[in-house]
């Protein structure tokens, strides 16, 4: 089968790899129909050390179940399923608490041991805990929005929950990538009154406004902090969604939070540290978040997608087949594209 | 009047200073009957640069109102009052939200502009917002416990709330100083099932056990992390109270939190940073807390003190008069004493 392998920074190849198959009795074999490239895939694309063996890529996909192991109970051959970006057993103490990203028997797609989502098929471990059956056909018009439930929409929702977004609150979203844009959707969905997006790409800002952003801050650093303060009566935002992961963006996020507010962070940290004292400690700003347990959110968000109340699929602005994946990485890295969908 | 002035690291003097008096119409003049030395006073005691003018010290006190300005409504001459470690107007947006340490018109005792609590009298700005009248006489046997409502008991309670302590939870308390010990009281009061104290001073550990600690970890660093994991079924504690403020203690706190758990930090950060990625981000550990809005907690905790359900005053193991304050600093700094009360 064909699959995406990264061999180092800037070196993404589509290759023929061994066919995926059921190995464990709890596995499912899924033939992928839709997948995508994630902003977090750009981190290794910028910095990965050269590797002889390479690393299988992709962690967001929808597909058709082709086969299941004898212990699989909840999905069957022919089901269309969506997978979250981490697989999980659904039964351990953390899964039961809704934190599937800390599953005691779970893990992450791709790497050197497992199939990745950017390929023709995937062996899905812990299929019962991991997969959610979709009640639509594989070419339904909602496919782009349904695909975001595998990561970015659930991640934006997680940021909003971690930042205590709620009715009447002021919210600032740091970052206008796909996750930041989904954060805007999530903030609006949870009743935020004011939604300030921090970003500077015209196409993304336009989409953010469509999704419910009420204000735009295109400044950076201290100027951005000042501008958000102006927009929030001098106090800062109740809830801040950190959707980037750099030290500078994190510091900005902490600086624009109102005293007693919260920063929900979902951008994978790329740098060393958070300042311990100012501004978070003295302002009693809560720092929460981490890898989103999107598995916990699929059922919650699914009706809103199916009934058209949210349209996170609009973050996809380019579609490719599997052979076009390397150019998709390039396009996202150069900010030509917000997010690339892969159609099989 | 006599008051405590710090001129540099290790240089604490009791001197005659100008008498405190009412200046603003919202002021009260309070003659202090009880005060104390705080663990946070030891930070400048270790590190303060030499100063010509010095810095007035003390932020925890009980006293008798001697006079009030014409706009003061809620306290009157003769009232016995307790003050929180920050003064606040009680009416601004943050005070109304219960975050009086971020009061828009509030501030901190001592320094170069205001009286400190370690002296014979204090001008109290924003008296209506700041002071709470106590329904007992000035020499009541409960005086030590009532005095802890000015800081350490409210601070331990804040750490517990920030760490989401609740019924049935496992709690770890990093630090066996007065705040950590009050954190044990707070955790028990809020229904924690398991309370692990991390500390190594026999007298403090004994007190922690009296206050409700169920387990003691005297190791440090990685060994402490391993021991707490052992005590919590390999998972870590739901709630961790960081009551020290060093980078190492903060890292320990983050490392012993269970995935999805929370660290409530109230130790004033003495170092630069918190690691951004591990262990907090990938475990979805929430970092919350800051200077405790103890003013918000006085009314809540007062009945428990008055009715003897909690005895935080047991953290005081030494009493001095005002002239003995410099030796009190020395005794606390050398860990001869947990916390020193000053009696006038």
C-alpha cells in the first residue's frame, strides 16, 4: 500500500510499504477514505533529524472498516469510522474519566511501529475504544467537517473547555491556524460574548469572522497585549486559547488573560518554559490543557456537525490525492494553505 | 511607634518610626494586638539588596480599631479586626468576583509607602473592604488560629481550591511550612481521602499527621516522585498543593500530579520558569493558583475556627514581643521555628 514517510526536515515521501493488517484480536483494519495534514506535522517537517528508517505520518482519518479481530465488538466490516488522533482502550481509569490521551493501553499513530493516517490503510489497535461509527456514506458532503472531529475541532473545543469559556465571557484566541479557527467555533458554540482572534493572515481572519470572531488583533508581542487590553476594558480576556505552542505565543496568551482568568493551551510546546511568576502567578491565571482527548468529544460534537450548526470543515482549503501529500506539507509550511485534505 | 524595618538580607531591625494615623477618609487606624512572621518574609531576608531607607515588614495582623476616617462604614473604634495580607476596596470588579488580590484600588502592606503588620499600629487603606470584625475579645484563646486567617490558613485553602480538592480525592502537599500544614487542614476540610505530605522535619510532620495527613514522603526529587506514585496506585495525586515556590518543588509538584489532575500553587515563585511541555502539558495537568484572595475566605473559614473544627493556630510554635522580631526571623530562617507570633 502507499503511505507517507518522513525522513527528515523537509523530506516527506510517499512510498509503497507493507500492507496494513489485523494483528491483535482487538485490532481493526481500516481502508482510509479521507485524511489530512496537521499543523503539528509541520514541527518535524521543520526540525526532524535525518533518519534511515523514516517515520510514518498522519493521525487524522476517516475510513471503511475492512476487517476486525475476533475480540472487536462495536465496529464491523463496512462501517464508516472516524478515529481520534490517539488510540485508546475506552476502559482504563483515564478513558473512563474522559482523558483518552492518557489511556494506560493507548498510544499514537505513526512513528516507526504503527501505520499513520496519511496512507491507504491503517491497523487500528483497541478498535472498540478508538473508533466511532459515522451514520453517513463515505462521500457525504459533510466529510470535511466530520474529518475535523479526529483532531482540530476537538482540539479547539478542548482549548475552550480548558480556558473555562462560557456564556457572556470574553475570549481571545492566539493563533489563526486550523486549531485556532476551530477554537473560535468552539468559543461561540459555548456562548462566548466577545471572541478576539490574534492573527494576521487575511484569508484566515475572514474565516474566523465567519466562525464568530468579533474582533481581530493583528499586532504581535507587547502591542498585541495592549490591543487586547483595550478591547476588554483594560482587564484582559476571561479565557485565552493558546493554539500555537511557541514560548512567545504562550507568554502573549498569559499576558492577555484577565486576573482570575484561564489559558487553555493545546499548541504542542516547542520551547523550554513558561515564566513561573509573571504574569500568571500574580494574576491567579490558570494554565490548563494539553493533548485533547478528542475521543471524548466526538459524540458531543457530532450532532452539531451532522445538523450543520458548525462547519469546521471550512478550514480545509486544498484537496490532494496521496501522491500530492509532500506538496501539501510544503503548501502548509509556506502558509499557502490553512489545512490540506487527502482524498483516497 | 515601634515597627520592623528590613535593610537588607539578614538585617532586620525594630525601630521607632512615625506614628500611624488616618490620612484618607476611607482609612482606619488599627493598634495591633497580634501579628506574625511569614515564610514569604524569609525571601527578602535571604536576598534583599542593602537599602538606605529600608522596607517596613509584616502583612498578617489582628488589632483594635483606634480611629476611622469619615467615609468608613463597617468598622468602628473599639472593634477587634483581622486584616488579609492584601488590602482591597471590596467594590471593584475583581473584589466582587472574589479575587481581592487583584483589586483595582488595593495593594500590599509595608514596603516604603505603607505601614507593615510587624509594628505597633497600621494605617489601613480601604478599611471597609479590607477589615473583618471578629466576634471575640482581644485575648481570646482562639487568637492564634484567628490570626492565620490573615494569610496562611486562607492561602492553604486557596491552594486546595486551585488544585480541585474534593471528596474522595488523593492530595499531595509539597512543603511542610505553615502554608503546607494549613494546606493539609484545608484538604481534609474539603473531604480529601488521602493526604500525602512531602516534608522532612519531624515536628512539622507530626503536626501534619494531627491535621489529617495520611502519608508522609520524606524523599526529594525523583525519589519523591516515585514514592508518591507508589502511594497512589502508580497514577499520581488528583490534587497537588505547591506550598514552597522553588523551581525544583514546582517540578516535583507537576510530576506527582495524576494525568488530568491539578497543581494549586501558592508558594511565591523564586525562580525563572516552569517547563512548558513535560510533565504538565502531555498529562493535561492544570496549573492554577497565585496570591490567595484570603479576604474572600475569612467569612467562610471563621465559623470553623470559632467552633474549633480546625486549629490552624497550632502552626505557631514561638511567641515574641516586638523587640524579639529580628530573632524570630533568625529562628524561622534556621528552621528552629515553624512560625513566630508577635504579641503586643
